[in-house]
C-alpha cells in the first residue's frame, strides 16, 4: 500500500503538487524526490522511509556488515555513519523529538573525517545524537591484528639486539609510500611527525637510548661553532653580530659513561635527538650529523636560540641497535616497520593513522556518545557549533594538535577518557571575549593522561579560552607538560585532581596562564600534587650550580599573567614553587601548601629590561576592546595601564610590567621533607621581590624588611610528618578556605 501511495506522490510532484503523508495522515509540506524514492522501497511504515521511530525519536542503525543502500533499520543497517548522515538530510523533522544514529559494535576504519555540516545538525526540539554500542570504534586509518605482521627480515635485522623477538610490518601496504616515509624521516623533529603507530590506543615508542623508563641523560658541555669550526658566543638573540661568527652547528659532549654504547651504533645516519640544551621549557630537536669515534662528542646543526649548558638533558632515538624494549619500533627508509611486541601482542588491535581527522562537526545540537576514537594524523574531533556534547567516549593515539578542538557556546565535554596524544588533549574556545558574553562551556569528569608526548612545553591537558568556561572534576595526570592553561575571562577551574605532570619541564606551571588580558578567572578547590621534574632533569642544578633552575609551579602567572584569584587549593609535593606569579591584581588566599623544594609563594616582576627584550616595540599589544565600556567596567585597571614603557617611570604603578594589587593572605604553609633552607629569607617561605613592586594601599605589607609578616599567612615552621585530613579539618581549619567535604569532591565523580 505504501509503495502505491509513494507512486501517486511522485505523479503528484510531476503535476506540480507538493504533498506528503505522515503516520497521522496526509498534510501539505515540502518533500524531496530522494525521500519519495526511499518511501517507495522502505521496509518499514514509519512515515520517514528510513530507520525506526519510538517515542518521537527516529533511530537509524550503522553496522560493520551493513550496506550504504540500506534503509537504516536494525535489520537493514547502513555500513557507515556518513551514509546515515546522508539519509537524515532529506527527512522532515517537524514530528520528531530527536534523531539517533546508533553505531553497533565493531571497528570502522576511515581514511577521511566524518563530517556533519549545518544541514546535518539538530535543533533544540530535535537534537542529533551519534551513539555507540559498547565496542564501537572508529579508527582514522588502518586497524589490524598480529596477523598483519611477519617475521623480521632484511639487512637491518643484524643490528637488532634480539632479532628473534622482532616482527615486521610493511607500511607500503597501508598507503605509506616510500616517498612519504622519506619526507618524514628527513624532519628534524621526527618523533612528532613519524607514523603514530599504536597498540590498543597506546602510542608506541621509537627505539631510543636511554629507554623511556630510564628517562634522559645530562650532557657534559656544549658549544656553538661558526663556519670555520671555531667556538662562537653569538646566538639568534644577538643584534649586530659578526656574521662570520654566526653559528652553523652545535657540538655536544655527552659523557664518557655512554661512550661505548654510542660508538657501537653502526651509523649516525637517521639518528635524532630530543633535548633541552638550555632552558628546560625550550626543546631542541634535531638530527645527528656525525659522531666522533675518538671522544664522547657528536654534532648537530645549529638549532638556534641558546648555547647548550652543562647539566641539560637529551636522549637519542630512531636507532636500530636500541630496539630492545617492548613497545618500541623502528622504521626503515623503504617503509618497513620493525616492532618489539608487548605482552598484549596476541590480542591487541593496532592502528596507523591515514585520515586528517576523525570527526568534524560544523553544526549545532549534536551529541557524540559512547564511541571509541583512535588514530588521526590531524586533530581527532573538530567542533564548530553551539550545544555540542562529547560524552562517555575514549579518544587516543592522536598525532595532531588536539584530540578535541571545540569552538562554540554550550559545549559539553564530559565523562571521557583522553590519552596518548602527541600534543594537546582538549582545546575549547567559548563566548565572546570582546563583549564578555559567556559561552558556558563545561569540561568535566574526564580522565586525561599521556598527553604532550612528543611536543613540550606548549601543549596542555586542557586549554580553555574566550569567556565563560568551567573546567571541573577532571583527573589530569602523567605528562611532561602542563595540565591546564587558560586565557580570557570568567573561567572557573575547580575540583580537578592534577598530579604527576611537568615531569620534563622547568619554569612552567601545572595550572597556568601568561595573559594579562583577563578578568574574573577563579582557580579553587583543586588538588595539585607531585608536580615537577624527575630523574636527570631534577639533577641539573646539582651538576651545574650556575644553572638558573627555577623549578615548576603548581599555579603560575607567567610573563605578567594577571587578574585572577586562587583560593581553597591543596598544593602538595612540588619540585619548585607553590605559586609563581608576576602580574597584577592576583589574589592568593586560603590555600594549603605543603612541601615545596623552592618557594611556597614567589612573587616577582618582569623587569623593564626583560620587557624590552621580549616586546621590542615596547608595547604589550593590548587589544582595542579593552577600552570599550564593557571592559572598562569589568576591569578598570587594565584599561588604564600604560603599555609603552618608554613613557613609564620606574616607580609608576601604571606600567604594565609593574605588578600592583596582589594579595597573599591566610594561606597555611606546612614545611615537610626536602625543603630548601629558607633561613636566609626569614621565617616565612616567601620570595617577594619588593624593590620593583608598587603595591596598592589595600594590600598587605610585604616590604623587604618584613617578609615574615604573620598577617600574610599561617605557617608551621617545624619539619614534620602530617596527616592531610587532620591538616584540613583541624590544624589549618579557619585559615584555609576548603573543608574536608569539599576536598573529598575533588577528582572524577560517579555520574
């Protein structure tokens, strides 16, 4: 009967009549020819020609054994999400309260992103959801099992320490051409661009020395050489230098303890380094040009910026002789991947990225739920729309800039596991920074770890910008780089458990910002613990006492980062500082700070000479919107700051490089193990660089002669063990601004 009606409708359209039929009966409305054809051949009678309708929600099904010319019913599913998307484009949604695309269990390999554009999105009354059944996985490239590997063979195998344990994969069978591999191998920062080979979503490691579990080695000394091979003091930062002495290569002495191992390598060709040759926040990645066979010396091209310093750190990688640990791999120029299997080799699902992204959402009212996303050369999920939700997903093995990059209002990123990202896990830009309209983005209850694997320090667990986001109840851990970075206005960062980050860094904060164009940001009730350098990186100041080791910080306002408040945070076991700040109008009150190896609160200023150095036009690039009425009302201080230091006297508090209005009050400082000797600075463990400060009248007295002012904080000067609950509930109660009940809410919650 339905097919007869559809034939009549086709005839009506040919006669210029525009009619339709719904489950409730005939009515007048626009109807596409594509939908009419589906009505003719659909196996159901729901009035839409596709899928199944229940309680006003249309559900179309996708399955690995489906067909793209199907009707999307459970018995006749589509093969791809893209086919399901195309099917819902043409339907009338007036009678629907939602559209669900249900993805059944299985692995779906794609070579280009799934895209939902404006016409594919939903509305407030009819949102679109893409829902995965448990076990549904989308791989942005090739997915395969152990059967794809063969026994290792070829001349290169003679250099493997245990060739009988190595298996081989031919990358050319997975659209990795020899030319592509050659281009990647030529990249100075090869580990950031090499094929992101993963096992069960965990990125595997290029063969390296020392092994990843052993960390880094400290270099003995380094020199920059000019074209004549002479040592030169010049760097990229020098003005008017003698170009005859411009450095063209770098000479590194790595220590006799490693000499026999390094000289056993058959060739320097293809070997790369990842290094921190000057500042531990500044990476120097390069290739080896030659290795001396007479001494512990090797050479790399000049990497720019800074002269290598004794005690700084590095490791070598992409070395066949170092393919000696489970999870390591090595790729030859002819496209063969050699792999040392882990214990899970028999059951693991491996992947190689081929797609530049996995999911692109350029639409509103779209939810992605309970899907596993793995493997991408570019960003994993790109979002540009309002009222978009990513929930209960796992996202991993992402080689691009971000696992999730979202721009829009009412963005919700919730209950996800995001890990093994070469760079940043989550970036969200929300609201309107110019008008201070809040975007109400919420990033909550996610576990984020193993991010920034091959790119530090300018990568993050979460980066939030714009105006009006909340970052709450996330568990962010195990990374060389920063946990949370914010820019903009009216962000709230609360109840996050941040730990074991910044393990390969210096002079950076676990939660940080270096922007002065801020207003209304709050950091509260976070537990920030076990932060800072480990292993060889932590030893640099012992090897080189002249090295200016600042340590990391739990919360950091860098480069004059200003206009925020932090209260009720618990900061514990920091290899560096509790707070490290240098901006204006920063409030640090009611925090519990335990066991810092440097200062518990360090307040300094960007010196005028530094300001000139880093801002050569003498301006801080304050945008025009700062001077609009809405910004003047929200932040009158910023609108009055003088940005041209040539016009600012050294004692003028309105120069942007001169911090004012900072408050340090009612923090509880608890000495414990490993503290540096603070006696030379007075009783309270603060560093206040008072000589360059101009403090407004309503702040506390922090004069050079009165650093131990008890009005600043309460503190315990005895080194002793402690019970965290007792500290919060009894010892520091009434001083700090967090209760035990609030502390117990920190971290992920049961949804």
